C-alpha cells in the first residue's frame, strides 16, 4: 500500500516538473505522433550534421537540432560539466573505435579525466565501455579481446584507486555481454583490485536471461572481500537487438513488451536486495512504480536517471531526499548521434514512462 | 478468378554463437582431430563412390604454414575421366535419376543438409587449415551451403507448381508444362573455385542434381580435401552412386577435357575471366561444329547454366556517410578473407571533403589489423591461397609505384614472412581510372582509392569497369541513394553496409557485364538455368464431349 502511494505521489510531482513548452519536448511530441513521423524525424536527425549549410531550411533545422534539441540530451564538453551541481556519472561519447590509435585515445581520455583534480567537488564517477578500448572487441575474437581489455581496464582501475574515482562498466550489445562480464569479474577479483569498492557494472533488465548475469555477478561478489556495485538498467538497444536476432535467425534476447521488462526489473531488485551484503544496487529507472518498489526495500539506495530527459525525475527525487545520480553523456552531437537516436526511439515509442510524460495524454 | 500459389517459407541456417564457450572449445577440439585424422593422406578420386588413386598427385600445403601438408591430391587425367564418363553414358541409374520426382530428389538434398549440419565444426577446422579462412567466415559459408541445399529443394517444388498454375486451362484442352533436365542422358559438370570451397561447390551441384542431372564435380586443386569430404556428404545422403563423380585435377587438364566432352550437356563454372573465355569458346565450338557428328537423338546443345567470372567491386563514400560504418564496411569488404572474393571491394570512391578524414581512419584501421593464421582468431588477415596467388599480388607492387602511390599498408610479422603466403593489406591512391590496378582483378588485399567531386562523377567511376558483380554506397542522402540504385551497373548493390556476404533467399547473387550470365545463386529462379521445358497440349474432347 505504502508502495503504491509513493509511486502515485512521485508521478504527480514529476508530471508537474515537465516543461510544457520547451522546444525539445515539443519536438519529441511531434515525432511521437506515429511511426512514420518518428522514422522521418530519426532520419533527419541522423543525416543533419553531414548536410552542407545550403539554404535557410537546412540552416534552421541544424540550428534547431544542434542548439536546441541536442543539449537537452548531451553535455557539450567537460567544461560545461562544471556548471552541474548534482552527482553525475560521466559517459564519454565517441566515434566507434576502429583502430588501435582510436582505442589508445579513448583510454587516455578516461585516464586524463580520472587524474585531473580540477572542477567539481566529490569523487569522479565515470561509465566506461569496453568496446571503446579495443578495435576488434567481440566474441569471435574472445581471447585477444579479453587479454587487451583486462590490461586496459586494469590501468583504468589502478589510476582510479589513486583518487578513489568510481568506475562503472556500461552494458552494451547482447553479443558482448558474456565477454564483458567475464572480463569484469576476473579483473575485480585480482588481488590488486579485490578490495576496491568504487567499481561497478551495469545489468540490463530487458534481457530474458538477465538472471544468468545476476547469478554470475553474485558468484564473483561472494569471492571478493569488498562489495561492488551493480547498476540495474532496463536496456538501451531494444530495436537493434530485435532486428539483429531476427536477421541471424537467433532467438530474440529481449522481452517483447515493456511490462515484462518492468516486472523483471523489480524481480532483479528483490534478488539484489536479498544479497545486499555482497553487492550494492543502484537502480537506474525513470518509472515511479519501479522507483517506489526499490525504495521500499532500502532508503539508502542511490537511483539513477538520464541527463535532460530525467531532469523532472531528478528534481522530484532531490526534493524527496531520495539519493539520485545523473548519467551524463559528454561530447559533441556528431559523436553522440547513436546515443541521441536511441533516446528519440525510446521516447517516441508507444510505451515507457517518459513517453507518457511527453505526450498529451493523461494517465 | 485469380489463382493463389503459396510461396514456401524459408529460414536461413543460424550462425554459431561465438560468445558461448562450447563453440570455441569445439572448434579447438576439431582443429586437433582434423590434424590427427585427416591431414597428410592421399585424396582419391571418387568414381561411382569408389576411391580411385592415381600415380600423379599434387601436394596441398597449409597456406599459413607451408611446411604442413594438408593432403596429396590425386589428379584425374583423361583416363580417369573416361572411367566416370563410361558409367554416366551407359548406366541405367542416370536415366532413373532423370525420372524421379522433384520431391524424391529434394529429399536427398535435405539429407545432405542434415549431414552437413553435423559436420559443421569439422569443416570450420578443415577450411581454416586448407584455405586460410577464418572461423567466422567459414561458419557463414557452411550456413550458406546448408541454405543452398534447403532453398533449392523448396524452389524446385515452387517453380514446378508456378509453371503449371500459370498455364491457362480451358475445357477440352489439357495444357501441361514440365521442367526437365537437359539431354537424352542429363549429365553436367561443375567446376568450382577454392575461395568458397563449400558453398560455391554445393550450390551448382545441388541445382544440377535436383533438376535431374547426373553430376561430375571438379573442385579447385587448392581445396580438394574439402571437396572430397563434400563429395562424401552427397554419397552419404544416399544418392545413387553412379550419378555422382568426384574428379579433382587441374582445370587446364581435367576441366578442359570434361567441358569439351560430347556427353556433358550442362556446365556450371565459377572462376576467372580467362578460363571463362576458354569454356565459352569450347561450348561455342561444340555447338557450331562438333554437335553435327552426334546421333540425332543426342543433339542437345551444350549449355553454360551458371557462370560467375569475377568482379572489381567499388564502394562510394559520400559526404553524408556515417564514417564509423563506412570505414568498417569498406575494410570488411576489402580485406575479409584477404580480398579473395569476387564480391570484394577493390576500389573506393570518396566524394567531396570527407576524403582526408576517411583515409586517415582507414589507414589507422589497416595498420591495426593483425596478420597471421586464422587458427588464432585474433588475426584479421590470413594468408593468400597459394604461391601463384602470392606471386600474383606481389607482381603488382612495382605497378603500384608506377601507377599510383601507397597510402597505407599493414606489416607482416617477420616470423611469418617465409612461413606462409602472407601479404599485408595495401591502400593505393593517385591512380588513373584506366590504370591496370584500377581495372584488373587482383584477388588480394590491395585496395585502390579515388576522389570524385560529385556523386555523378563517382557513379561514372564505379561503372568504368568491365565487371558488374557488386557495388556499394555509404550515404544518407536519399537522392544519392536512389541514383545509385538506378545507375550502378552491378548485379548486387548494397547501401550502407559491406558488399560481401550475400545471403541465400535475401540477396540472390550474380552479376552482369563480364562478371557472369546473371544467374542468381540463392535466388528462387536459379534452377531455371538447368532446365529445358516441355509444354504438352492434349485434346480431351471425345465424340464432342470434353473428358477431363
């Protein structure tokens, strides 16, 4: 009962926070009208940065997307981060890493950020993607991928330990999941890192076999003298995973409707709460039902929302004194295109709490 | 009232999941067992399923490790070919096979598919060792081979139905149409290459068999061990042994003899432009002169059912391209299997100001590609198939200096230089569109890059080749994409993805111009190339009454 009341209360307050007349919200609402509009919008946004500045129409659209829409989702550079005064987890946007040189550049970007003492108060908190550390990262190249990433992840952790920076390993495409988890578990169990608590990994609740991951992570956690963090997310690659599986004639790895994902999310929360002496949980969700459910177990849980889109939720959680951190992508629009496109997809699909927030319909 | 015919459902064979440890372990296990059991022995001919050894043999080496012998391949000469032909000309099974229903013949193909599924890991291991192909590529090829077997089974039944149902039928007149194999005794030969030793061999064989022909299979000498086990699969699927013969040997010798032989009515060939011309010449000569000396009943003209003779694929990258996708797509298309694919990308045309950035990123990726044996999955570039290929690619190096400029190249590790036929990936620029490097099919990891000022100019550059197999475009400009779809002269065009890896039933594969006769492998109508057709009209009116 208490649960339901909190959920309803949160939703009411969040709704009040949504900026009714902001340009991004209006644009998203336009795109959300039907599948055709949404595809048109996506295509336009995708190609816009590459179009030459010919004609007033293109110029205006570019200005609209780059100057008004993108900043709603992405922080342009590290300097702008300093204007933010709430806890963040920084995600470095970038091009796909296609060469050794680009992998090295990414590694140095992570290391530099961790080592740099400047700016914000509090510990540095970054989300890293293993695929950005090696150009041929993948299960077809299993052993070499493991070797290279363990080496580079270790360097990052070593540097992080010196300044107590928090490193979370992002979840990526399903095909990479086993590889990412294996590398993570083996590295954080090494004597050099087994006591370091400021390390974590993301787990996607939209995967049908997400409990396999949960069990694997728990097994590793039990062997470790200090706990690590699991950032529980719903999952960001739904359309891609479905299409990819169908093309390969493999079983589709994700739940087919949002309700199943939301329920699985709660089940996983229960699982991690049962095992809280080994793993710390950080639920990342915008849905007040999921937030209320988790909050009920433990008042100390730190939630997580996305930058921009999650701002109404962040404000409300802050007011309610519920700990919350903001996943903040940093980079220019061109590098952030796929991130951007996925957010548009998620928020213009017919399901999802944020879509409900944006659309005119009331609950 | 309109008739409705059902199009049979088809699902492609799923690839292996390399993220599962069992997959990787099984491959390692089979590499070992193939070495222990299969390597180093003599590979016989199979005539009516019976092994026949010849004195003349050729040694097949592992291209990643020349000292290792994969097998000693017996070579079929005229004498051995005659043994097979004698069976084909006289044995009753050849005629019986022609009379079987499509359903019955397709059951053998499906059985072969099942056997191939069971031998998946075996072939992955063998292909790595005999042809230097990576596990991922080999797996994709095995799926393609299984697909051919299943898909052509479905297609034949569908075609037969379509053929009959499209006839207009009226009372008193019974119209029938039958697809039949070619010849009084339907006999075909399939001469196939080493670069897709399983799939490109199985496709035409499956097509020839299911359409009712007895088939002789002449594999490339660089992949005859694989060919042998492939032949065994057909025999083990239960086809009558007399209708299928495995004759490895040199193309100039065995292939040539068979192509010219009067008993052979159907030819399926994939290979170089030069050999294609020899075959076309032989067929023409036969049909124009030699055929007149045959008995009347046997004057079926020789037919080249399927012909695939190379490509010089090009990819356009314009200023709206997603560079991440374009760099990786071009790299995959140009260097997977060391560029030894007819569908490979041999030329890139970059439009506008993206040139600098694209070349920079491509260069860096090329320099990052590890080179070595495919048995270690970390290697992205394996060896070339044999000494001839190695010499051929190297012979272009002086030309590179003359005609253009090297923009990027990988480095072959010192310890591999004499161990196998390894050459690094090379990017060449500043070429004239008419230079030899821009025009000739090199069949190696040599990539030429051109600049264009406009998209139209790029299209013209792409089409400025005698080949017409695969082309591609990386662009997000809908107008450019439409233009490309309409104007590119190629049988298989790809937008915003790599230009290799055509999948059965999804991208029927075959080219125009000098690349072939447009027979589409993996297309529903491929089998039509292997058929003659009988149309029969029967008057069913007796005493003024139609009797149906």
